[in-house]
C-alpha cells in the first residue's frame, strides 16, 4: 500500500516516540540524498521542540605556532658612548668583557646580527692584560686597550682552519718564551687574529707599522690562551680560536668590543 508523505511522517513520529528518539521530517518536495544541501526539521520527542539541524565540518586540530626568538636590538652591556663606536655596517661583534678594571680575566661572546637584533653565541673564558684595562694604552704598560676595533686579518703558525679572513701562515709565529706567571707560551700563536689597534688594516698580523707611534704599543692580537694573563692581547682556548676563525666573515665587517664592564657601560 502506498502511503502519502504526511502519513509517513506521522508513522515515523509514532515509531520515534515509542523508541524515545527524534523523528526527522524532510522538507516537502525534497528527497533526502547525499547531495542534498537543505536542512531538516527535527522533532524532539522529549521536549516537543523543533530545531533546525545544520551539518558542520569536523573540527581540525589547532596548529602549534612556534614563535621566533626575539633578539635584543642593542648589544647588552654597552652604554651610549661605546655603542656609538660600533660601525653600523658591523654584523659580527666579539664582545670581550673584563671582570674588573684591574682584572686579567674576561668573558668573550660572539654576537651576530639577525632579523634586526643581536643573536649571542656561547660564553667563552678569556684572559686580557696582566694589569687589566686602560683608555690610553702605551707600550709595555701591561694593560689591554678599551675600545672598538676592527678584525680584518689573521694568521698563525698552523694552516688556516677554514676561515674567510685573509690568513698569513708563517714560522715566525713560533715562540718558546714563558708567560708573566711562568707558564709556557708554546703554541700560543698557532692561530691569531689581529686587533686593529695602532696597526694598518689589510696587512699581516706580523706587520709592525704603528700609525699612532711606537710609544702607543701595538701587535695586540686575539690568540690561543696559555692559562695566564697577557701583555695586552686577548686570549681564548684553541678550540674557540678555530671556531672564531671559521665564523668571522669580512662581508659582515667584524669588530671586537673590549674593556671592563664598567667602562663598556659608559
């Protein structure tokens, strides 16, 4: 027997009422099917209220967004006077911070300009001049000069470890002297980077030209640490020297900013 649509709806409602579920009446002149985009009307048998049903897409998992680290816009620890001496073109800065004005111990960190900020490298133990730091270095005063100096030239007794700075390998970098505290200096010049204090950039670290005059000292390098204070140089471990040489890039105009913490904060 063929029942009209209205009879089918009533029959469905009765069945639904008996089973305690909702009966669905499709809208007139619309056949239910997989392609139907029409909403249906549901008869809630418990409360007798009709509600419009809509088909919602399954919830998608919320994506985890990893924010990029924020680097400081300014080099930490530098005051306005020191910051003003850092060339705008410098994108690599070796920051050597002394423990005190009269201390021969320091920490070195290579900072690199990234995404508008400064990304720090690891903190390396370092030594500086036996008597600490000075604003006006003179030959033989056993102080390291305070300031901002270019790093343009390298060399050493051993071959270039794979860096980008111009490198002068020579047997002249050999020494068998002892340090100020009696420690051996053998191997101290296996790798060196010239600090552009009272020297001509673009020449070998061995070049003895001193534009400020002989009395202002010179030959101040970053070299391999020997476990004690230096005459005026900055020293770090051999492994860190090799890493530094492999990282510094002339295209990034590297400089060293060096001095005791109080002086650098000016």
